[in-house]
C-alpha cells in the first residue's frame, strides 16, 4: 500500500478536493472484515480465495510476489540464488494471517 497509495491519493484529491479522506493503517488480514462491517469504505489487501457477496475486488495492478534477499554475501543469499532452492530451509518473514499468507503457504505446499 505504501508504494501504491501516494499517486492514487494525489489523483483523487485533485479530482475531489472537497472530500475528506481518513486513512487508517493496520493489519491487511483485517481489511476485508472492516469493509464488510462498514468500518471502512475500501481497503488495499491481497485477494482472498473467496469474496463475501457484498464485496467487490479491483486490481490496482498485477503484482508478482517479490522475494527480498540480502544484498551482502550470506547463507540466505546463497540458498535463494540456486536454480531450485530448498524452500524448507530458507527463513521467511511474512504476515501472521490473512489471504496473502494463505496463498504463500499454498505455494510452498505445491513447490516442495
């Protein structure tokens, strides 16, 4: 969201200068529920496998999952630089919960 919101908000403010925007940050895993309950008008979050009936999903752009590895020589960089890494031995930082985590876990199961 941090990389996508500034140009979106700039354009929105230019087109709708009298609209007040209240921006709330938080766990993307909670975003869908906040929209469903009316606590938020919209959210930026990963697409879940199924959408509640009252929710529409629009792609901002097609984003590939990005792997961020250390730039300095280290064991992790060596692990992910090979043609077929052993993902079960690579340490990862990812969301505690939510649709993005579930998709990544599914990818790991399929790519053992």
